[in-house]
C-alpha cells in the first residue's frame, strides 16, 4: 500500500515508525523545492538512501570528514570522467582510501542525509510499496527506531543552538581578548578563520562542506565560551536573477509563463520563474518536473555558448575588493575555487551546488567581468 502527504500531516518520525512496524519494503521519497531524497526499506529495516542534493554527495562528505581535500577529490573525479566507474571504487583502487573506509563513509553519509530530514519543516512525501531497490545501492541495515531517537535529539539540539545562532544568515565575530594560544583543534581553527573573514553561517557550511547542524553545534560552543558573538545577519541571497517583477502571482499562471519562455528559448528566464514557484511552494511536483527539464536545457545552452566544460576561468579582480552587494555567498564560494588551473568541470566537481546553479553563478561572474576565460 502506497501512502503520500506532507510533513505537516505526518512527521518523519511517524513515517519511519509506521513503515518499520508494518515491516514494509519499498522507497520513501521526499521532495522539497529542488531537493529529492529517498530512503530504501526492506522488511521494515532501512537499507540505504540517496539524494540529489550536491551538499550530500559522496565527495562532499569525504571532504567534510577529512578523508580527502578538494584537490584530491578533483583528481579522483577527473579519473572518473575519463575511465567511468564508481567514485568509491576509484578511491580504493588508487589507494586514497581503503575499501573499509569507503564503506564506513557511505554508511555515515546515508545516516546523515536521513537525519537532515528531521530538520525539514515542510516537504511532500510518497511511499512506493514493494518498489525494487536500486541496483547500485550500498547496503546498510539500520533499525528505524535508532534513527528516530537520533533525529529527535537533533531537532531538540538545533532548537537550543538557535537560541544563540538565530539563522543560517547569522554573522559572527571573534570577541576582543580571545587568544590564539587556546588549545583548539584544526576544525575549530578553520571556523575561526572564516569568522575573521565575516562569513555567515551558510558560507561557513559551504566552505567546510559541512551540514548546518554540525556548524551550528561548533558555533554554539564558541559563543558559549565567549570566543565569538553574533553581530548581525547577511543580506538574504537573491536566487532569482532575471527580472520577474511583472510576473503574475498565481502559481498556475507562473508555470504557464515558464513553459512559454521555454518554448521561445528564453531558458534563463524560464529557470528563474520555475525557481520562484519553488520558493513559494517547495513541494509543487509540477514545478519540480519542469525544473529538471529547464536545468538540462540551460546547462546545454551555457556549454554551447558562454562556457565549455574544458574552459579554464581566471579571476580578473582582487576577491578582497568584492562585497556582498556585488556577489552572493554562493558566488563567493565558486569564485574562491577559480585558480587559473582547474577547468569548469573540475570546479563544478567540488562545488556543493547543483550543476545548473554553479554554471549560472559562473555566467554571472563572467558577465560582470569578475572572471574571464
């Protein structure tokens, strides 16, 4: 029996408990805006999970847990492009990681992407009863009760963290008098470096390839110890770059406009309109399907005209002279990875953003003459 609904009608803990109690086999799918996540069940046990969120891709998780750096990931992704195969197998064959380390990180990744669902406030879900498991699944076996307990703990902890760190846009600074002689680990020192650069919580997450929950925990401790304090919020990033000021308000009309723009080959405008719909209605399935189609066309158009996967961009201005009014936090991350050596495809391989979003940011930087080819 398949079920569907939203998280406002049935929570993640209740869903997992229901499927475990019924010893269900199949796929539980969640959709929120651009992000799709799937949890695979077999006889009531969680045996795997998958996501289209680049922040949770295997390579990003390896960087977060200190198994690879960005240069090593880029090199491994280059080998994968040339020879094919799974990233984990390449890392093991080349001696970057042992097979046991690959399997352990895959297990951690599976659990982390499920735990993140507990922090979602809205999403659409559907359970596909008895749907076969993917052929390439890396199997784990986890009792849902254990996942539920950890997930609820994270909900409570995040609420506690947000008493001091109000949002992902929060900007912190180091308190006068803190000393660099404190016994701090490598990760904390990296966070302190980003605080000195006045990065927001979201920007720190991007640069450390880490979940917001993990960064909130670290920042909460720094504030609690009097090492850092919140001093404000960064300007909310503008996801929609095209002029959508004269668009209709109704969702059905917006989707009609998006299809019309797509038919007239105004792909970037169509992409902006679809993203606007998903900002309003993250679980709109029609918009999600149209987004996938539009992104595919946008990627092809960019590669055919402005950039190619083999193009090597370089920075034309001093990054320190740029402000948040000129570039968004996400654009700042992309810009910081442009080194005059890596080609476009290599840079995209280490970015925690969707390919279309990364290309759109590169195109913006190119149009502003912040970067060149």
